[in-house]
């Protein structure tokens, strides 16, 4: 069973992935990067996965932002894509050349695109597909290698609304995948499928940490008390962090990770590292918990 966490290649995503590449025993986790920026962190991250013999998929035809429109890259990655552990991946569109697909990872977003390729026999047997969890798609792919891609992150209009349901079910993806004879599963972590070109301040600071409860993955939200305006980000961070620290200290070891250890240290030292670092830590925590989930 494989887990394919889906990332857009933003700065702190890539930082978290570079850290994750240095962990051992992650052969059943293959992160997917959809490049969005021509930045030095992108080839650095790919090189880190190659150097540590960890699997990574890189999308060759990104569909968001402007990376694919830059003919000359300042930080090229083409030479890195030939390494054995780097998987070429594509997003399925009607104009995607079928000759690119053998031995690739194919991201399907729309039933109509998939049916077009199936009807014309354009899908080689060696392709692995990640598809929406729809019955009509599963019927179309009977006998093929596929898994599901699902956005588990339900984002309310305002982050403070998480206070109304601070703890909720996240997924039982392994059980779902086994039920339908899938080879793996994918999600967008706690970032959601919607891509935003630029980050923006929020009225509320929120931390989102997944954890294991039995054979399910759940999520806990820690929300600052202040949400009237966009000011006082530092104070709001500590309000959310204090709640997270109380919860972390009550968790069994299986839900404590190097990332949560760093959160405890930040609270003890009363240090605000910036929201980007906080995002990096939540990603690292997510990947570690999912690694443990796969090994249950």
C-alpha cells in the first residue's frame, strides 16, 4: 500500500519534504510535487530524495501557476528526473500525448478525460492512476493499477469556525483502498486542493495536527482566541500553540513526533519562528503520522 501526498512546490512545502527525505524506511510514501515556481529549493528537494534513495514523483505538466510557461529555467530539474527513485507524473488532460504515459504516475481529475483515454486505448498497462473516489471511475479501471486521490481538508469560510468542531474524523484510506483493491491513496494533506498564488494573513491562527485513534486517522484543530482583525499574529500564535501543547502532552507516543517535540520547545522558549516554519512542522508531523498509519 502506497501513500502519495500531493504538494504544490511552494517554499515551505519543499523545506518540509527535504527534511522528510532524510528519514529512513519511507519506501511506501511517494510524495508528489506539482512545480509552481522556478526556485532553487525545487532541484534541492529532488536531489535530496535521490541522494537518500527515497521515492518522489514530479509532475511534468503542472496546471497551476506559471512554472510550465517558463521556457528557460534558472533552476532546471530535467537531469534530476532520470534518477531511479524519481517518478515522472502527469495530470491527465485531453491533449496529453499518450506516448509519455508508459511507467508513469497519472493524476486524473475528470471522468470525461479518463473515459476518452480508455475508449481510445491510450492508457498503457504500466501506468499507475490516482483518481477521484467515484464508482463510475472504478468500473472504468477494473483490472488496472489505481488508487484514489481525495481532498479530506474541509475548510470553513473562517478559521475560527474550527472551534465549533475542534476534533473530527480525517480518513480511513487504507480500509477504503483495500475494499476496492487499490494500490494506494493520495490527499492534499491539511492544505486542501485549492491553490492560492500568494499567502495572506488570517484573522485567526490555527494549527492542524492529525493523529491516530485505533485504525483511523483523526484531526485536531487548535485555534487562537482572537479573531476580530488581522493584527497580533504573534500573540494569536501563542494562544493556539498553548492549546496544542496541552493536547500533545496528553497523547500516547504514537502521536508524538519530532515535529511536535519542536512545537513543545518553541512553547517552552516562548519563540515565534514565523508562520512558514509552523507550516513546515505541521507537514513534517503529517508525514510521520501517515508513515505510522501505513505500518499499523
